[in-house]
């Protein structure tokens, strides 16, 4: 094996290793981004659900208070 052949094989090996590392890094970054986006979407959905529940509870409380206070007004 001559020196030029050895250098050519070495550079090819380095190129293949670098390409594999780049592909693995890109896949890892994409997976992390997908997981983070899913978590953010789930958190946003949970927040929206909690807000809707709170609004419904507040409306129910207001209605109940109004209904319970109206007869006393009528009696008075």
C-alpha cells in the first residue's frame, strides 16, 4: 500500500465517519424538537382545558349566587 492510497483511504474513512455523525446529530435534534413540540402542545391543551373548566365553574357559581339571591330580593 503506497502512501497516497493510505491517505485516500484515511480521508474516505474520516468523511464517512463525519457524515454518519452529522446524520445522527440531525436525527437526534429532530427527535428532541418533536418531543419538545409535543410536550408544549400537551401543556397548552392542558392549560386551555383548565381555563375552560375555571370559566365554567365561575359561570355556574355566578348563576347559583344570582338564583339564590333573587328569591330573597323578591321576599324583601
